[in-house]
């Protein structure tokens, strides 16, 4: 099955938002727009020799501005051979002519003509037209090879520089959420701490179109990290003794650009590097660092989310809570007034004793991160927010989320 990379021309990108073309792409067809024509490759048909051949369909695009209009005719061109029907005869009932031609650099071998099968006089759109012809041509081919298909789900590569991804985000288009996703662009986001929860925050954020992701951590990626972080490092990976930022940058740079590495902890000497961020996720272990970050970010008016978990062992079972505390310029007093973030070391406790032996489990780290990223997306307007909570606790024992510190809508 073909998995070839298809590079988008500027012409294709101009009409890419058309719903019918987007449906064809999402359903796995190899399509491209060339010289005002819609080109669909890897379409199976039965050849003269009784084998499965693969051809290319070409039809003129009818456009209204940068969007497709209803197809004005029902004809289509085929490149790659002459189609035969199920009984092995030349398919004269759909072949209008066999006149050779060249369209958009493609050598045409036949013009096909078939009205919609559902009784419509015209095809409703190009999805209707293409899927009808693909269905007709593929049927005899699939009698020879049941695996013959035009839906190969190729990897599409965007040809311009407006996306941070190394390939197109078809997940958003398939789900119909592209317009909501636009709200996440043009942000610079920092993640301070790449432990269990912080690494999952990075995993989720890497799959958003946010412009820049800055990651801060001075630790190494060790064996215990492999069991509470995304992915599956090999023994050889662990033996490389990579830094956390280096390991995760290696993984996520395969998918996207603009992941910026800061291989050190945030402290008084470098905290100013966060001044230019639009948002900060605090997933650090150190209570001292949390106090510094919370104070500085509130001073600079930068919204942030601090995450934490308090788990304990009771009779060989695990209980406890996950915490997501949000601070925005319009609602931040609760952080200090309600003691929402533990600054343990500042309160006379040993940082290492408090955090290094805290129970962490991958699914709870992932859930803590998911709750934090969902809240960030609510702040961006991606998700509907009816409660405007700025402090949330997930209680493992009761499977409940408790919302508190609710902001007024205009302050959220």
C-alpha cells in the first residue's frame, strides 16, 4: 500500500479549506490540485490483461473564489490505461472516448462519462464525483484483488512555512475542529519541569499548533523516568544517558518545529527568560522553585498553571489527589490566600524529602497533565468553560473532580 509523501502546491493550499476536498483527503485519497485540475492518483481498475492496474483521475475544478463549486459536468479523464468491466470487456458504457491528451502534465488515455448513480442530474460536489468514479472503476479490480483500493492514506507535507508541523494536521480536519485549533496558534508556552506530569504536558502541547514550546529541566533521563513518561525508550536509549530535554526534543522534533531546549533548572539567575512567554506550565518538584515562579509570573502578569499530586499507600492500594491550580492576571489572589500551591521548602521542610519519594504513576501523571492542558485550552477559547474554576482537585478514591476558586467570566 502506498504511503508516499505528497507535497502541497500553493494552488492546492488555496482551495484546501473546501469541505469536499478535505473529506477526500481525510478519507485517504491521494489528491492534488494542479493547474486548476483535481488529480486523484492510485485508482484501481481492471486492465485489458485481466490484472489490477492503477490509474489517475483528472477533472477540471469549478471554483468560487478559493472554494470549490458544484461540478459543472459529469465527465472525468483517466490516465494509465483503458478500463475493462467484470466480464473482461472494454467498458464502452463509461468510456466516452480514447483520445490521447495531456492535462496538467498527465498523459490522458481515456475520457469517462457517467452520471451520478443516485439519480441526481449533477454531482453534488467533488467528493460525490470522485467517490462515484472510484467506486465504479474499483469494483472489477476488487474482484481480482480484494485489497485493491484508492484509499492509501498518504503522508501529506505542507509546502509553506505557516505551520509548525512537519506534516499536515489531518486529525483536526477529520474531526472538524480546525477553526477551534486556530485559537491555539501564535503562543509561546513554557513547561518548567519534565518529570512524569511535565513530560505528558509536552506530549499534549506538541500536538497543538502553538508556535513555540520552551522546555526547562536540568535533569537526566533515567530508567525510572521511562516508566512514568510518554513513549517507550529502549535499553540502548537509556544507556546514552541523555538529558530530559534532549530526549524529549529528539522524539517531538520528528513531528514539529520550535521546541526550544533549556537544559537547566529555573532559579533566580535565569527566571527572567520566562518574561516573554504567553503562558507557563509549572511541573517542577521544588517548592522553592514554585514559590519563585509563582511570584514572578504574577508580578509580570503572565498566566500559569501549577500541577501537583499527593498519593499515598493504604493497605497495598493507592489513594490521593491530583491538583491543577490556575493563575491569570484577573484571578490570582487565591494562590496565596488559599495556600493552593505547596512551597514546602520555604515552610521548613526538606524539598528532597517531600518530592523525591512521592508516588508517581504514569496514568495519573498523564491525567494530571491532561487536566492542565484542558484548562489551558479553555483559557484560549478552544473548549467551552462554564465554571471558570482556577483550582481543581481530582480525588482518586472517589473518582470526583472538585472545582474551586471560580473567577468571574470577564476575569477568567
